[in-house]
C-alpha cells in the first residue's frame, strides 16, 4: 500500500482542509504515515499569514529533494500560499521538482491532479485566481474521534490592511444550512461530542432567506448527541444581539468567546481597517458580560503594526487589563506582500516590536495563575480526550473555557463528557479529580 505524509501549516480552516485532503487520498488507496521518509506522497498544506511560513516551506522542500531523487516521492503543495504569485514564481524557479501545486479553490480536484501526475508523469499547476465555489460532499479523514470542526463558510470580505486572506481565499461564500446540519448530524451519529464551527468571519454567515449565524447556532444546538459547540472566528463589528442571545440561551454553546482585538488603539484600528473603536470593543464586552452569565474571552493581538506609537501600545495594554482575557494569541506584525500594511512607510523597528511583545506577554503571564485560582474547588464539565502526552497514567481533557485538566481515571472515560472537581492550578493546566 502506498503511504502519504501531510503537514498542515496554519489555522483550523487549514486543518479542516487537510482532513479533506487526507480523505481524498485514503479513498484512492493511500495509507497515512507519521514518518516522512516512508512516504510515497508528501503533501504540504500551507498558510501565508505569518512571514516565516515561506521560509519554513522552502526549507522543507529543500530537505525533500534527495528523497525525491532516490525514491521518486511525489511532492504536492496546496493552501493559501499557493495563491500568491511571488511564491509560485519561486517554486517554478528554485523547486521545479515539485509535482503538484494546487490552490485554495481547487482542493476538490486533488484526486484528479494526483492521478494525472501518476499516470501521465506530468507536473500539475492547478491554481485559479477567483473566489471559487462551495464544493460539498468531499471525503474526509478526521484527526480526532470526539471533536470535529465544521466549515460553515469560506473567504472574507473585510480586507483588514495587514491580512492576505481575502486575496488567497476569496470573498465570502456560505454553505447551505441544510448541508451544515446534515454534516453535524452525521458526526453525532459517529460519536462526536464537540463541534467547532469554522469561518474566516463566522458571524457574517448568510444561509439565504434571512437565515443568519444565530439561526445556525440555535439549530446545531438541537442536534442530539452534540454536547458542546464552539465557533471561530467572529468579527467584533458583526456581533449582533441575536448571536449574543443564542450563546446565552443555549447551554451547549461554549461560554468562552474568541473576540479578536488586534489592537487597543482606535488610531491603529482605523489604520488596520477593523471598523470598530476601542470604546466600541469594550462596550461589546460589557454587553456580553451582562447578558451571558460567566462569559470569558480569548483574543488575537498584533504588536508593532506600522505607525504604532508607545501611546498606542499602552492602549492595547489597557484593554488587556480591563477585559482580563482568558487566553491571548499574540503576534508580532509581519509584512505580507500584496497587503496595504506592507506598503506603509512607517514600519516599526524589529527591536521595538519585540520589546513590546515581551511586555504584553509579561502582562498576560502575570494574570494566568490569578485567573486559574477561580477554578479551584469548582466542578467543571470536560470532554476527556485521552491520556496525557507527558504522563500515560493521567487522563486529560478541556473545560468549556478551554483549560487543560489532568486527572487520574479509567480508560472507559475517554470520549465522554464528565464532571471534574478542580483541586490545583499549575499555570498552564489544572489538576482535578472525578466525582
């Protein structure tokens, strides 16, 4: 049996795409391997949000050249990065031993592209520079037995000035609600307990005939067997009252909301084309706190956006203090060719960016243990994922707020949603005991 190896670079949307790619190649007889040297087919599913993603890809391609020469390994590269002309040109010039290049809009044709490469020994370049169609019913090979992601829409209409995504994934296209609900029902029948609804901007979902994201949340909650529902990523400007009500009124919907801030300064937010102010963001947080009991927040923050002053950065720290985020995904601004921010002349020196990043990290770290203290003595519902990677005698799972909990338990608990009493905090994880 032929073997394939797949590496995913990027967000959960990329992870979901990789599960579909895996489903396609397994359907035609390939078996997955975790050892790249065993692979007859190597697939890189790329992301282009971070600058070092290109360096990482080209480094891996260079390492594969010898294996290609010795074994005839087929090399395929897909994902967002393949929609960037300068990347395609570099692959053509410096890595022309790559067999298949496919874009974000041609994933559904991967079987056809692969068979063409095998049978005709031809290189395939299958990238189209359009918004693409919503392709349903692709085979999928899930990485997890109990948690699954379900893409509800593709693309983005926001054009934040730092972001390349609308250019590589196209404009927003929403899946039909009946297709999404059908997929979730199938997952429920297969024993999945937790669903994450995915989209570049999930709360601008439009299923047609007035059917919006709040309607979808309410309908997914009605599906028996699904016990927890998460979603990422919403946009603060599109967080409508009906969505807040759907979260508040449905016990299944996780009460930790990922609410990307990006920057705390209204001036920087304007330059980012985020379409909300610092005050509007904080007002939204307060509204959600008043309507959703126990709500918590996670966020994304970019440090060192062009033109960011020390005063601007202090505004970001001010929002972090006021909201007290449960989790922060921090990024140092990196220039992406083709974006408005890349062309700005007032780029921040690397030293200042890194110094500000460390100050943000220090502020967040100082709050982690304090936030964890509130869990001690409480009962938390967790989905048991399996054994801890670091200790095979300990089971692990996550709370509704996405905190890792380790505890002693029996194997039959894996895949179940159970109550755990939290006994200790260890900064990056909690310890508990079964009730």
